[in-house]
């Protein structure tokens, strides 16, 4: 309604995907920006089209798919899970078993991507359904410990199933992101090599970017629409008060099983995409820290919201690069003279005998950049849980409401 954009006169109107004109225009502008990003056509942001930055952005797109699945399970259904890395590994090894090349020490069927990518999600969803009856019997911290056990079980399996996972320290090559009709045929579209695409010369990272962007859009629409359906609303009721939901007729066990299955499907597809994009991944990389990264994405971005999931993914994936660049800048500043160089010397250690909070060398006394990022994730989780439970999405809501109410304070 003109002049009253948040005044709804029917439930279908309120439940629309983009209910206001502002949101529809914002989505169109965002899509234009995302399309121009790898083409280096954005004023002032052309550096994002470089291969180094596109690798990070592609990884963020893959992580967004997995984070959307965890958001449905934890943010919408209220089921705390620390086993997301396990389901990603299930999808990745399903993909390499179906699409990988066979050898003397490994198995592989060499089937095309249109088979191994959906199969990765379906097998992970099946495992999620098998695990769900055990997980449904517990809740809260006990559920977190149950799913935590899956990660350690998976690490044992992946390091001992050499026919599927490859060597414990070397792994095996994954099938590339190529779309072909069948095994042995020339790919119709290759997202893993440089070359022209629709008349534009693109590097492999840019071609993979457009493919992954399409995947993210599909999964985001799937997650958003699922949250608006009766199933999604039943998950939210279980999250808010499971006993009251059962009294009102919601099947708690079935709802939790559905949430685990859908979340595992998202994780399986993301795991297959991640391993295929990297090309080779060792079994021990599907560890607890990977699961914690997705917990950090949900908590920092804002649990229960698709927008918050994207904000958290961008923040968590790109912040290590920002921290690394900032640390290297401080090390260059520490090498000079002046007041700022003295402050930088207190923060950064540039040699084995130097003192500093962060070390740029392996032999330094301070934290490495990786250790700094791990500690930063922990601090951010604590800060957001205490001061802003809705995460970055909650901050955006505060800014939006302030802007709408300005200059009034009520």
C-alpha cells in the first residue's frame, strides 16, 4: 500500500518473498553488482575481479550454501549441531567416488557433474536421516555433543578409507567443475579452465564464480521459501517451544528429522563443491574447526535469517584476508621510525628475537596469523552472543529503524 509499505491486508501479501518495492529494487541492484564484480566493472572495486580475491569470493559462495543448511537446522529448527563438517565430507567423498578417476589405489566411476553433485547432497541427506533418530532423543548441549562425535567418527573413517579418500597426508584429486553429457566426452561448459565464455574472456575463478553464484541463488530461494512453508513454520515452533508445538499438533520427531535431512543435503552439496573447487583435500581437513567456522557464521551473521547468513559468511571468510593484510602493513610500518612504528613494534614481531602480539615469521614469539584468526573468531562469538544475539543482521535492523525514525527517537 502506497505510503504504508509495512501495512499488510492479507497473509499472502505479508508472506511474499520480497514484500516491498524497496526490497525488490535492492535485490535487482545487488544482482547487477554481483554480475559486474568478476568483470572488474565496478568503480573502485575492480580489484575484486583479480584471481586472488575471486578465490576468496568463490570460497565464500560455497560456504554460503553450507551455512544456509546449518541456518535451517540451528537458526530455524533450533537444533544445535557441531557435525556440519562431517556431512560436508560425506558429500565430498560421494562426489569423488562417483565422479573421480579410478586408479590402482582409489575407486572412481568418472560420471559427470550433473550426477555426482546431486548425489553428494542426497547421500548426505540419507546419512542425516539415519542419524536423526539418535539426535532427536536429546536436545541442547547433549545434541551438540552427539553431533560433535560425528566429526571424530568421520576423521577416523576418512583417514582409513584409502580407496575413497586417498592417502591420509596427500588425499586424492577431485573431479573438476565441468558439465558434460557423459564420461569421456568433451565438456559442454568447463568452469575449471581459463577461456572465453559468452564472448568474454574469463579466468577459471571468474567462470567458477558465475556457476557458484547460480547455485547460491537457487539454494537461497529454496531456503527462504522453505522457511515460509508449513514445514518451516513447524520448525520454528519446535525451536521456540517444542512441548507447546507438540500439543498444537506438530510432529516433533518428524520435524527434526526433516531439518536434519535438508541441512545435510545443503552440507553435502557444499562439501562436493568445496573439494572440487580446491582440487585436492586431505581427510583431516574435515575437522572440528570447520564446523566451528559455520557456527561462527550463523552467530555472527544472525541465526534464523537468510540475509544474516550471507552477512556472516562474507565476514568470516574475508576477515582472515583483512587481518593478514593489516598485519603485513603493520610489519612494514614497524620497520620504519616514528611514534606509529613503536606502536606497531608492540603489536607485530618481525623476527625470532622480537616481541609482539602477532608474529609474521614461524619462529616468532607471538601468535601466528592463523592462530590470531582462530582467537578472533572466539572473541567475536562471545561478543555477539552477549551484546548482539541477532548478529550483523541485528545491527542492520537497528540502523534501518534509526534511519526510518530519524529525527524522532520513538
